[in-house]
C-alpha cells in the first residue's frame, strides 16, 4: 500500500521543549490509523505539522508522496481535517457554516449537501449552530472535513465531550469511510477502546517519539496474553511460580497475574501449583486490550 | 477573480446576524444623533456668521466622526471581526484549507474595510437627514440652504481613505492577538493619544488623528493630501506587512 501521510525525522521544538522528536511515521492508503499517546505526547503538534499549521524545526511531512512545504495547496486539496474541537460559527446555520468553507474552496453545493446527508444533519441544517447539541456540532465539523471529498481525513479527538451514543455514531461513521468512500483516516484519540474498534493500524507516541507503529494485529502479537489466577494461598503460589521461573504480579487479595505464552503454559502452571499444594479457584487467560498494551508500553 | 468574489462572499456571509454588521449602521447614526441633539438643544444659529450653517454642521459631525467616533468604531469593529475567528479557534480550520494564508488574511482585512466603508457611505445620508430634521424642527439653527451633497461625500470618502492605516493596524492587532481586550485597549489608548497630539506638527500624521485632521478642513474645502496619502498608502503598506506577518505565524 502507498503511504498517504509520511513524516521523516519530523521535529518541532518550542523553546527548550521538544514537542515532536525525530518522528518518522507512515499512514498506508485505506487505513484507519489510530494515533495514540498520553497527554502532552505530541499528538496535536504532529497533526498541526501534518496540516502545515506549524512548521517543523527539522524534518518534513509528505502528503501523497509530495513534500507539504513545497506543494501545500495541492496536497491540502486532498485532505479534510478536524483539529481538536469543532470550529463553527454559532450565529450561522449548519448549512451556512459549510457554505462559508465551500465558497473558499472548489467544493460544489451538491458536495456540501452530500456531506450534510452523510452526517445525518439534513433536517437540522437550517437551524443556528448555537442551538445544536455537542454531538451535532461534532458531526457538523466532520461534515466540514468531509465536504471536499478528501482522500485523507485527519481527526484530532473527534469524540471529545460526546456521550456514548454520540461516540458510537462517530465510530460507525469512521468505520464506513475507508470501505464506502475510499478515505484514509488518521485518528488521534484518548479513547483506546474506540480506537481498538476502528483502527487497522496503530502509532503510539510518547514524549515526541514514536514508540510503536504497525497493524493492530502486530501490536497484539508483540504482547503476551496474561493469566489471572485466583488461589487459596497467594504467597505460597507466588513463591512456587517464582521457583519455576515465572514472573508473577500480585493483584491484591487472592489474585495473581503472570504473562504466559498460550494455553500450554496455563496447563503447566495449573499442574505446578496443584502439585505444590496450592488450590486454584479460577484460571483466566486474557488477551491484553489496547488499553493494557498502551499502558504497558507508555509506562515502561 | 472568481476566487476573490467567492472569498468575499464567504466573508460577508460570516457577518450575517452579527453585531459587527449592525454596528456599521449604528456608529454613524449615533454620531449624527449626538450632533443633532446638541443643535436641537441650542435652538439658535450655531455656525459663525461668515460660514454656511450646512458646512458648519457638516464639519462638526465630520471632525468628531474622524477624530473620536470613527477610530473607536474601527477599534470595536475590527475587534469584533477578529473575534469571529478567535472565539471558536477558526484559524486552524481556515489555514488548513487549500487557500493561501495571505489571501485568507486579505479577505479578513477587506471585511473590516467593507464594514467601515458602509459606515462612511451611510454617514452623508444620515448627516443630510439630521440636517433636514433640524431645518424642520429648529428653524432657528438656519439650515436653510441646499444640502452640500458633494462636500458630504467628498469628505466622507477622504476620511475613509485617511483611516485605512488605522483600519489595517487595528485589523492586524485583532487578528494577531486572540484577546478582545488587547485589540480594544490598543485602539482606545491610541485614539485618546490622538486627541492630545493633534495640535503638534507631527500629530497631524498620528494614524488615529489623520481622519479627524482631514475632517477639520470641511468648511475650508481643502484636502490635506500628505495626510491623505499617509493614511491611504500607509494602509496599503500596512495591509501587506500584516498579511506577510500573519501568514508566517504558527497556528497553535
């Protein structure tokens, strides 16, 4: 797959603070790329760099294989973006909000109305935006980003402040974009469970560095499943398992967690504990969630 | 050309239902009402014997308009236009569009100029209307002659051109700094300073005083070309500088 968005050694400093540090990432065409990182990791700065809102100190951004610095306008014609909160004029109607941007770009009225339909705002399009709910505003901002029928959609925290129903609506919309409209999505979010449900690729940034990039499957493959045990004598169980070379972590109470390599390890641990006189109440082999992996990776 | 037209129409659409738009009509109206109120109250000939009452009446309105009301109005108007974008953090959206940044700023500049231009276009009509009201309600003020339409429009245009420099400076301040207070405070301070420095030789070229200085020549029917050039050409130069400066700024 060709890369839609690529950065090479991208660095941005603000005085002594290095917000993005030698970041090299690649967003494949047709992917939903989940861009993760703790607060202050450099996600929004990276997005602003990718859109040319700020200039890099070192390095470069390529959009569709072209350097953004030299072909900014041509590249941005193929990009739609929602950076942080929605930028809307509250005194104007939803349709007029799109109309302002439409008049500044090459978008047709038919495309504007299609975008409204896509986010299901046709019926409310002529009401002032100040009367919209937060979810409607977020959907209108998405319509704004989608109006030019972009090939790349860059979304920074698109579900910020939404209730569960709103989050679900946005998630479902994002899921349809690559398949039905051929749009590549670059999505930054704090909501790891949401990312896990929509992303095909993941990039994890911490302190300005990209510490993981690859498919969601590759990320899971790198992280061993965990066995959660409940036993009658946790201290003895811990000593037994240590003696057999397992790395055990106590969860408090009668619960223990250890990283394993599959079902065969579970059987082996079961046997070792039983033979040592430890009774097991519960054995639960868990695949780590994206949240577990994220926390493990970023807190390592 | 089509792009310019489309962008201008986008800017005017943004002004729909805004205070900034209504202020363009309210500001000249308030100036005329203020002056008419004073003349109404005096109920006697106000103009010196050798000066036509219409010209004196026009001068009074245009001097105060140029020296005080207009600079304050420009301050408020440009600050309001700036807040249209700052309030919801629109710059990040606008500058991520496939449109040159300088062009977007230029349209914003035009938006402010358009609003103030509307005021300057409305002012002669309101001035004449106020004079006609006084002629009817207070014959003693002796607004008996013909309405000096040409003078009213000529000086309104001259004041407008002379104010370009403050329009561009205030637009730049209001776009460059997010705070409404900064934009307003700067305009108010510079306007008050204009009242104090106007009598100094160099004070005639103080950007916030130029429009008042030009308006003060109304009864003499002379145009202060140097001040007019400083105001208008200075405004164009400032607009280019501001466009360049804003375009190279990071959008954080």
